[in-house]
């Protein structure tokens, strides 16, 4: 007990910041009221190390007493102290609910907002009736925070309150629609569909509200929302039409509805693929994936390398789509798509997936000329290609035809600039093909010392990695 008192005294009164910090660390695990109160007071310490140590110790203790001790600091004048207190209360989750509830009624609107934000982040369902009352708060920021919190908690108890707030306060409509989408259910869906019908006919409608309602219906993802949105589709234009398509694809995925909808045209999906929102682009890809035609495949290929997020959805679609290789070659030859490293690498993966003797028809219907055309298309991009694209090009050439790849590299390797020869060696180093060591060995007698040294180093490295490890028994 005396030791505990010494730690508390050191934390609260020592002039040495190092001693205060160590005292805060030593109080870690002390769950009594006195050490918790001392640690909470240390959140105001002038020294960051002391504040951080106190915060860590309180986090480790982690009970309702900690919440009661730190909640008052939500009203502190120092923003650092307020943020430390908020972080602890969020860490405590439901343990902090009882301490936070009274602060929803604080006279300071900033404190009310802070409290409702934390309860919303924590997903505290017991706070829902109290937060619903804040939908009528005189401060607009508090109302918006209350709506967001109810959406994050996702309790159906809040639906009627959010509907009332939507109708009562125009400034909160977009946020309320988003919250209703998160909560879901038939009541939310029916309300949003009725509002969508009403707002679609009003030329003065705020586009943000309209977009958010459509997004929310897509998030709810039930059959009534799907049928309702499908009914609006013929009259929608521009961005609104793209968002409708996005919502239909999302609902279709969730409800197992066939992606092919007679009211969705291929051109609609191709148009949505041009949107600047990656989520809408992604839905367009999923919609086009169900349409196995030349126009759709070309549109998908044009979209390659637009972003990593889109490629993560796009590439699996193209890799398992019939006719992709021939469409890549044809579009490269016509200049309709760029020979990016992603397109070149895709060609390599496609040819590697061929299962002999079940060769896809596209590879043999032209008497084998497709592979030669593919090789020519890859070779044609070399002179203007960046280093990453050249690496993909060499890898793909070896996958297409190793012997022809060596012939192509022969010409490059005979260039007078030693840096070009070294570049070829570096590009070959990570590839796995039986011809590569022999090709690199040609450079062991190169006129340039740097080229010889690089070739020797890479051959030695490949040889070492190929040797089986020896284990003693």
C-alpha cells in the first residue's frame, strides 16, 4: 500500500518528468479508484511521455471506473487531453456507455457531439433511445452526429426517428438516407423508394440527396429495392443512371439475381465504366462480365491499368473469359488499347493456363498464327516501354515461345551500349526458364567488365538457389 501511495504521489507531484512517467507505468494494473483518478489527472500532464504512459495504463486497466474517471475530460479546454479521453472511451467500448450517457445532455453542444460520436463509433445499442432524442437538438452539428451514430449502431429502433428527421430537416437528408441504408429492413427500403419517386420528379432536388438514397437502396439490397430501382431506370440519365446501375449490380449480387437485366444495355455499363468513382466502375465490370460479346470485352480491356482497385476485379474476369487473348492481340494491333505492363502480363498468364491437348479454339482457328501475332505485339512495344513493362514483356515472351524470346533478346544483347546489355540480364534474372542460364552465360566473355561481373553474379546466384539443401540426420 505504501508503494502504491508513493507511485501516486510521484505521478501527481514530482518535478521530474521521468519519475512521473515511470510512476504512471508502475500503476498499470492498479484497479482501485485512487490510482485510476491519478492516472486520469495525468492526462493533463505537460509532458507527452507522461500522458502517453498514463493513457496506456488506463487502457490496460480498462473497466467502468476508468470511463467514469476520464469522461469529464471530454470538456477539457486542451484538445490533446480531450482526444486522449475520447480514445480511451472508444477503447473501452460498452464499458464506457454508462459514463457517457449523461454527457448527451450536457449544456455544451461540443460535449454532446463528442459523446454521441464516441457512442456511435462504439456501436452502443443501449444509447439508441437517448441518441434518437438528439435528432431534435437545436445544434445542427449534434443532429448530424446523432444521425451518423444511429447509422453506425444499426438498430432498427432508430428507423422511425431517422425518417422523421429526414422529413423535418433538409440539411440532414443525405446523412439520414445513408444511415437508413446501413440499418436496412423493409421500413427503411419502402421509405427511401417513396422519397426517390418524389424527388425524381422535382427539378430542384439536391443531387447529393438523390445519389445517397440510391446508394442506400443498393446497400439495403432487397428484392423490393431492386424492382423499384429497375422501374426508375428508363427515365434516369447521366450520373443518376450510373448510380442506378451500380445499385442494381450490388443488389443483384446480394440477392442472387441474374446480372442480365433486359432494361440494362451494354452501352449503359460501358458508360458507367468511364465514371470517376471506382465503386461504380467495379459494378460496371461485374455487369459486363455477364455479357460475352466483343464490345464488352473491348471495353474491359480498355479499362485495364486504370487503377489497382479496379484491376483486382477486372483481371479475374478477363483471365476466365473466352476470346480474351485474341481480343488483346487485335486491339493492340489496332491501337485501341495501350501495351501496359498489366496487359502484357495478362497475355503471359493466359497462355500459361492452356491445358494441352484442350487448346482453346482461339489459339488454333488461325493455324497457330495468334501466338505469332501475340509475340509480334509484345516485341512492338519494347522500344517505348518503361522498365516494368519490359520485365513483363520478357516474361510473357518466354511463356509464348521461349526460342523466339531468345532470338529477340539476341538482337538486344548485341546493342553497343553496355547498359542495355546489363538491363537485359537484370530482366532475365528472376525468370524461370531452362534457356535463361545459357543465354546469360554468353555475357561472361563480354567486352565490358561490368556486364561480365553482373552475368557471373546472377549465374552464381541462380546456381546456389537451385542446389538442394543438405540436411543432417
